[in-house]
């Protein structure tokens, strides 16, 4: 069993299948981040519901206060959109890290610093913009409306990005083998994806 797992893992991260592995893991983890965010939204809504019930002293049933539903139902369509945009972003990440390692090979401090700077100045704005515009289009918004959402929320995400990702990418570029870099980023972004789901679906500027 362990041998079969090792063989499968080795094949998944071989040059032949690495693009597929990075693409699938990107979509799965972005959608999982949305699942975690929706669970959190329901937890917060339930607390608010209990406070209302405590204040009113009555309720018709667990999902209603004053005749109105207050507990959000789980939105699998929304999660599917996050899966779709994650699958789209996977190849972009894959080829971006290949390009960085091709033009800036090595793990010396100056090389790592250059990679981090390029990642923040080029990849981060592109990925963030693609995420917001892509999600808007998948939700049925017009391109103009999607860009408007991007304008309102981009700065918030980008500022927090600078606080989180340079340290994560320093570890990535200095210690993580090239073929595992997208997987490492996808694993770290499980928390980041939960944050993005909050920003795109809940946060109001």
C-alpha cells in the first residue's frame, strides 16, 4: 500500500503530470477554502440567530426569526465557481514558477529576494486581478461590473498580500524543490483562499 502511494506520488510530480497535478490541486484547494469560509459564515449566522432568539424569547424553527430565514444554505454553485477559477489559475502558477527558475536559477539570498520582488510586483497583481474579474464573470456580472469590484477590493487584498506572501515565498524559493513549489503555494493558500472567499463574497468596502 505504501509502495503504491509512493509510486503514485512520484508519477503525479513527474514532469509528464506536473502541470495536471498543479492545476487540480489549485482548483481543489481554492474550492476547499470557500467551503471553510461558508462553514464560518454559517457559524457566525447561527450565533446571531441565537442572540435574536434570546432577545425575542421565541422562534418558529431553527432557521427562522420573525418569519425570515437567517441561516444561509450551503452554496455549492459558489464553491463550483471557486473550483473553476482555481483550475484556471493553476497553469498560470505552474508556468510562472518555471519561468522564475529558468531566468533566476539558484537559492542564494539575492536570487531569492529578486524572485520575491518579481512575484509581488508581477504575479500577485495578475493573479488577484484574474481572480476578481474571473469570479465576477462566472457570477454573471458584466466585465465592467467585475472590474469595478476589482477596483474596490484590490488594494485591500494587495496590501495584505505584501504582509503574508514574501515570508512564505522566501521559504518556497530557498528550500522547496522546484517541482513541489506550486503544491507548497497551494497548501499555504488554503488559509489565503478562505480569506479570498471572504473578500469576494462577504467583505464590503
